[in-house]
C-alpha cells in the first residue's frame, strides 16, 4: 500500500507542481477537437441522397462513393501517416500534427457517419419529402427542415456510438506528433519514471468522457420524444 501511495504522490508532484496538468488540459482539448472534426458526414450523406436525374448529382455521388470506399477500406493510422508524411509534403502544406489529425479524422469518420446518415434519411417515409415539396418548399429546405431531423432521431444512438469511438481512436494521433491525452500522460509517466498511476488516470478520463456522451445522447433522445408527444 505504501508503494502505491508513493506512486500517487510522485504523479501528483509532476501533475500539479511541474505543470503536468497543463499538458493534460491541452491533450484533452486536442482530443475533443479532433473527435468533433469527425462529425462532417451529414453533408456527404445529403449529397448521396440527392435526386440522380441531373448530371451534377450523379458526379458528386460517384465522388462521394469513391471517398467512402477509400476511407472505410484503410486503417486510420495508415491515413494519418500517408497524409502527414506523403500527401501534405507533396502539395506543400505545412500544418501541425493536431490540424492533420483533425483533417484525417474528419475525412475518416465522415465516411462512416455519411453511411449512418444515409440509412437514416432513407428510413424516413418518402411521403415526408413529397409533402414538403407539395407546399412549395425546395429540396434543400425540405431535407433540412423535415427529413434530416427525423433521420437524426432514428439514428441518434448510432451517432452517439460513433462519437464515442472517435474519442477513443484519437489515442493514435501521437504517430504524427499531436499532443492528445496519451501524449500528456506519457509525459507525466516519463518524468516520474512510473506509468501505472498516469495510465490509470488517463483510462478514468476516457471513461468519464464516454459516460458523459452516453448521458447526453439519452437526454437528447428524451427531449425528442417529448417533442414528438407535444406535436
């Protein structure tokens, strides 16, 4: 027990007195930014359900289909490394590891979320869109005001699970030098020569984040159900 207390005291010394908490807060901020950047799939999903009787929607749908297949077919670590060490140097972009991670996570998760959103949009009765068009609304307005809100209600738990996965997957961004929670607690462990307590605290933070997101999703579901009853 005494040995564990020593480990805790050493962790607190690095965390509080030597500025470890600053790195943890920075890592938490970057983790959340990278995860939020992944929630771009709604736009791609909307493109994929556009009517295909015109050339432009067909072309856009083909591009989006290729994009989804590409990013769903390769691991996130490979995508990070290719973007950071190959693609961005070729085109001359000089951006930070965090910015690269936000870009790659946005593209990667967008591929998955677009499919989730597409299935949700297609689950809404086609009569809803027809009713909107019948009262003079455009396709875009009918989609945003009528179809997508119902689609989100249908797939909210799945979207919550995707965001939870995003939070946990951000632990790989250290491959491109981004300072996430793993990097922050690895710094504390390296300076204290003891990794057990830092890694336990890191695991606890991830658990709290996941529980918070799960609670938020449940509250949103309840709010939507109450709204339906009022309507």
